[in-house]
């Protein structure tokens, strides 16, 4: 069996393209040979020159190896209609090929193309991840291989691919160059306050991304998030034309019947569109019209909306002022900041753990014996009310509505409970796991997702669960495992609505905090620290770490650790 590494047959150019003005999504419907994107480059794009790679078509006399490797290269470049890649296919294969069903991302450093026969080649490479037809990226399991078989025939004396696998196979280096992660925004369900939840997808960097991104928003949330959110955009909502971007302003033209009559829903619709489009730094404002009539927030005021105008739809922990961090020393709460600054609870209140709701309007404390949980208003921390009597209470976490999640009981009788701001504690139903597996839990500020460190037969692992339902029907399920390269995770927190920080270790390395995307992509975020055992994180705030020797540290802006004092159980609101 002959085996070769895949050569590269591409042309490189330097183009001026903006992040949003240079993308198009993986379409979820329509012809695989056409794209609804509009070719338009905003003048602001000149501020963001990036390298573009354009593939060459096949040459007369190319070997079967050159044809397959050339097809793979052409599939991963900027063209939104993959027209160059289709030149490597027979006419019938091109008609059958479905590039829109998703992407397999692989490690280009270990590609092998082997002959199974004279006219059949097999491509293999270590898998990095997959992108589904909605643009959702998920990291691959360690050791997983990307495999694809290609059957070839001769057409007019030259080899062409006649049987091609569905989807696209793209190397990690090409994926990072050609695709960008974007967040769509949808309304949190389950009776939560009106807050918008990010729904991350990956889109290709070709012209017309603003149009493609709004079309994706109109299509609704991705399958995983859908049970926990809703959209103010009606099912029949549609664009009346492409989204134009001029001097940093995105002009969104909807059809006349795309905007709900209800004023609250109309404002939510504006929040969804503005937050989705203004993630790109080159889009600073958005104007929305429906049937040529302006759509304004509250039915009045300016038609031009910036991200700050719809901040009411952001979780409380993203609104000013920034939250403070707290820790405990000898059961007494202290604030991370001025030396000896007192925390929210009186020194006479001896605690093992504290929690603060995003926005600071509600406090919770677990007594030092871990049998009593009490809450108090944020402005009256001495007015404690016992909310739960239990056994081995731990891992308390608030959402912004004042719902408090807490583990109650020792294994094997552990129960996950949620205590509403003014109601009783209810047991949370769990799908795919049991409460005794939960080592650490942090609920997102919007209340729709739960980040957990679970004890499994393969050791501790990071999982993301979806919170759905209300009252006695509350459940956490739809588990998604994250952070495959990491081992022995012990703590976790929400650094942003779409990003976690986990305390774990890479192979043969010391524990340290790592950033973790919703798709499972791992990146460095802070250096290791001797004896580190816990962390506290919050949006736009410095990471706080605690050690097994009961020392509290804060991460400096430059990346080093600064000693705060002695203590345990550090926490930010959330």
C-alpha cells in the first residue's frame, strides 16, 4: 500500500477584509453549489488585512494523490461556493456532494493518503473537532481519527473523484484562518428575567457575513441550546435585503411582518440583533428597519443602536460596576482588595462557604458545620434567614434571578437543589448523571447552563449541562463534555457568558487555570501556581486563586500572581 503526505497546492494573497465583512456561514439549507451571501466589503475592512489562500484547480496528468490532496486544499479556502474544489470531481459527484452538512477539522501535521487500490484512496489524520450544519464546533475525543475514502475515475484521460464523502475536511491551520467564532443571542427561558444568552457558532470568512449571521439568527437557536431559550423573532421573519455595513453601522432591513406588535418582544428583537452584530469591533452600531419603517427601542428615540443601548439584556455580572471578590479566613468573610477589608457578613457569622448573586442583591452563607444555609439581602447582610437545613452543603452558586443552586448530602445520597429567591428548595432532576458525581458546580448568570466537574469512571472531567423547566420540573441534562486535553479538573467558573475557566492540568504538567470555550477548545489563561487548589473568576475581572496552604492570590494584568492574604473559598458573584 502506497502512502503519502498531502502536499499543498495553493496561492497566497494579502487582502483587506474585516472579520464580519469577510465571512459566510455553513448553510443549513439550499443548494450546495450556491450561497445566499452578498459580496460586499466595507471600507472599514482596510483596517484588518489578513492573509487569504486561494486554491488551484487540477492539472492535466495529475496523479490520484494530487487530485485528492488538491481537492482537500480547495475545500478549505475562501470560496463560499467551493467552485474550485468541484473541478476535482466528476459532474455526477459534484451534483451529489453535500459540503453544507458540516466540517471535520484535522491535524495537518499527520495527514496520510494511502492507496487501497489503484482508483481508491483513503485519507486519515488526527481529528481536532467537528462543525455541524448549524456551525456548532465540538472538540474531538483524544485519539479520534478523521477518515475519508475517495473513489476516482478517468474523465477525458484525467483522474477525477467520483465518490466523495459528505461535508468538508479542513486542516486546523486552515480552519483557524478561514473560520471565525461568532455568538448569536437568544432569550433565556424557564421564567428567567429578560436576559440574552450567547449561542456560539463558527462561520466562514468570506464576504457577506453580516447577512449570513442575521439569517442564522432568524433560523433560531442551535439544537443543543434550543430547549432553554426562545427568540423574539417570529418564525416567518426574513431579511428584505442584504445587511449593508457602512462606516461601522450595520443596516438591517427586515420584511414588514418580521417585527412583533408587542413592544417588549420588539425591544428583545432589537437586543438580539444588536448584540449579535456588534461582537465585531468594526460594527459599532446597528439600524433596523421593517418594511422601510424604523424599529426603535421602546418605540422612540434614535434608530441607531450601540451595544450599550441594549445592555439591559446582558447578565447582571456584565453591567457596571464590576463585582468584588471575597474569601474566608477562620470563617470570617473578607474582600479581595484593601488589606483586611471586611466582607459582607458580620465577623460573628462563621462560614465555610459564601455566595453572592450577580448584581450583589442577595447573599448566601453555608455555616461552618455545613448543615445550614442562610441568605440575606445584599444591603442588609446581618438579616440572615435560614433557607435550608441539610448535610454536607457545598458548591453554592447563584444566577442573576436569585436562584441558589447547592449540593446537599454526602455520597451516595447527594441531591442537587435549587432555592428560588423567595420560595422553597426543590430537587433538580438530572439526566445522564447523578448528583453524587458532582465535585464542583457553577451555574451561568443567565441560569440556562450549568458547568460542572464530575467524578466519572475515567476520573474527574468537565461537563456542561443545560438547565430547563421550572419549579418541580426543573432538570439539568443534555451533557456536553469539554476540555479533553485536561486532566484532574478540580474547580470551574464562568469568565464570560460563553467562556469558562477551569483549574486542571495538561499531561505531565502542574495544575493551572485554562480557558475553555463552549465547544471545548482549551487555551492558556494564567500561569501555574504552587499548591493551587481553587479559583474564582468573573467577566472582565482578575482571576483569584487559593492554595492548599490557605493562601489567596490575584492574577496581575501582566500575568504574575500577587499574594492577597491567607484564606480559603474565594468567590465572585455567581
